[in-house]
C-alpha cells in the first residue's frame, strides 16, 4: 500500500503537470486568435476574399496577417491546424479526474452526507454529467435559439446555475466545483473536436474539389470559438478552486460558482471590447469587484450540517487500528494548532485549505494526506515548525500502512 500511494501521487503530479502545460498552450492560442480577429483592419487593396489584416511585431520581427472569412481562392501548400492543444488538455484533464477523483472516490468524490452511493455509482454519475452537459449545450446551439447569441447566452447561464446547484447535491463541494469546470471544459474541447475543426475541414475539402465553400461553416465555428473564449476564465477558477475551501466548502458554494461565471464574462468583455477598438468599458472592473466582494461575504456563511458525518470502511479501519491512538496524539500535538476549527497558531485564522484535524473522524478522512505529507515526506508541518520527530513520522507511516493491510485482508 505504501509504494502504491507514493507512485500514485507521483503519477498524479506528472499528469497534472502535463494538463497545466497543454492548457497554457490552448488558452494562449485561444486568447491570441480572438484578440487578432477583433483587431483586424480593413483597407482598400486587400486580396480578393480577404476580410481584414493586422500588422504585429514580436521577437524582433514583423508579422503581416490576413484573414479570409471563407477561404482564399487557392489552398496554400502549408496549413497549420490549432487543435491538439485542446485535445491534449481535455485528455490529460480527464486522466487527472480519474487518478484523483475516481481512484480516490471515497475521499474526494463522495460526500455520504450529501449522497450516499458506492464509488462505481458516483463515477457513473460523473461520466453522465460530462456527457450530458455537452449534449444539452450542443442541442441548444443547433436549435433555433442558437441563432440569437444574446438569448442563447442567457439560457446557457441559467443552465450553468442549475448545474452548479445540482452538483453540490451529488458530490463533495470540492468535486462539485471541479465537475462544473470539467463539464465546461468538455464543452469547450468538444466545440473544437465536434464543430470547429470538422467545419474547417469541410471548407478545405470544398476548395480542393474546386467548389465554393458555404460561409455558414465559418460562422458556426466562430460562434463556438467565441463561447470558448468567454468560458475560459471561469474554467480556470474552478480548476484551481480545490486550493480554496472558502469557495467550495461553504453553504452557498453553488452561488459562488455562478457569480464566478459572471466575473469571467465581464473580464473577457472588457478585453474583447478593447481589442475590437470599440471603447474602454472600465465599468466591467467595478462590477467584477462588487461580485468578488459578494463572493467573499458568501464564503463566510457557515455550512449547516443536518446529519451526523458518515465515514467509509477505509476510514473506519484507520480509526480501528491499534496504532490510531498514538497517531492521533501525534496529529493533535503537531498539526491541530493550525488544522482546527479555531486555530491557535499565531497568524493562522482559518484551517489551511479547510483541512481540520481535531476529531477522530477528521483525522481518519485525511489519513492518506497525513501519510504522504507528514509521514512519507516532510512537507508538513511547514519548516517543521512544530518539531515533529522522525519517530513520530514513522508512527504515522506505520498507522496508515497497517490499516491498509487490514482493509485488503
């Protein structure tokens, strides 16, 4: 069990690193092309079929870029496709979801006080949410309302609010935020894979065959690309939210998630308007600041628990271990001065990352993290400020591994 936990944690790190790198590439290219598109200028003498052009300077050189709304009269010999950034981001993100939330379903995915289901059922619900989110979104875009951009965005936002509320009634708060981000990211990547790239391939095929491409394919692709642009910032917040329990671990977490989407849209609206040369809507920053203050206020409202906490069989094994009393004493003496409902360590006002280690159930639920952070590594306590000894670290290792062996028997 010890080697498995360590290797699995390193696998998680490697996949997470890949996910971040590919996401940077995808977001960077997305932001660049939207800004480029909005900044295009028209002038007399442009080549036939060219919609606009842009001159840019970077890296000591000048770039002259021209855009064709449909396609040039002749297909160039070299054509660069921007798609693998999106595909690799989604695939690495799904792999990370499986490694962290599916493999660790009892700890990270399931909150038995919210919905008491088995790990396989919780995973099936997760997969259904990812697929269902895309299907609903795609149907709305293809429906009549898809031709009305403003009406479509309002309907989509209402659905996002409903999903935010619904997910908090299926999973842990942390997993609910992550899934809202994953559903949105799935929509974005599917837009590329299912709509944008296929439409562009149709245009290319028509040109090669000597046919005049239908401009509708470009319009549809542009609409989906614009959706992706506005959804990017909320997705980034939701993917990073697992580090901020004040966002996901509060009573009104679903409202916080809904407001984050509004903040992301406002920020992108500011930059898109500036890039298009249509003004300087500084009011968007004031509105975003107001929403952020509301989020801060909502995060201070305590979450009310109506039922007694339930613990999994693995957590029960950790509590039942003969080494638990000694491990508990170590955690209480070396960790709980910070990781408690009311921390006593100077300068700490709330438990870091919302992790509280002041009860038997809490210590057991975070057993794997204690094992990795304070047992197998010296990550905790930071700088070993509480002077945990090597013997105490070994005790935490023995406790976790002993409980794991008994669980497997």
